[in-house]
C-alpha cells in the first residue's frame, strides 16, 4: 500500500486527517496512491488505455500525483464505484476546499486548481 509521506507539505495534514476519519468508519480503508513518479504514472496510464483498469489515469506530467498534490483512497475488497464511504469522504474533502474525483474517479482526492 502507498502512503501520504511524499505529498506537498501543505496538503499532507489534510490528507492524513481525511484518511483518519475514513479509517475510523472502516479499518479496511487504505491509501492506494500518493506521490507518483513519471514512470509509475506511465504504467498506470497504459493500464487504463489498455482497458486493464477502470480507474482513469492521466499521462505523465498531467496528473497532480506527480506533483504531490493528489492521493487515492479505497477500501480493501470493495468496488470503489458507488462506494458510499468514498462518496461521503469526497463531500467532506470538497467542503474543505478540495476536489473529489466523483463517480468517474471515486478513489481520487486532490487540491482544487
């Protein structure tokens, strides 16, 4: 599993707090991605293009993960599409001024640009 260590320092405390809130409601909530290298982003992008993953991925240089400004959360063994916990966490995140990926990208949380 990924961690939140290499996020932008201004984002880190908010991401950790949101994660702690979610973890309180479901111990199976995990961080699936934080900062991503260009190589990792390319790999995810190719998986998305090939249809191997339903979770959207931008090309390297276009994802805020590469700048430490985004992170992904998911629950082990739970389909993220339509997950009520992720939807609720997304509402909390947006109430704090962030941007949530919504139904198109339900695991994605980022800064508002």
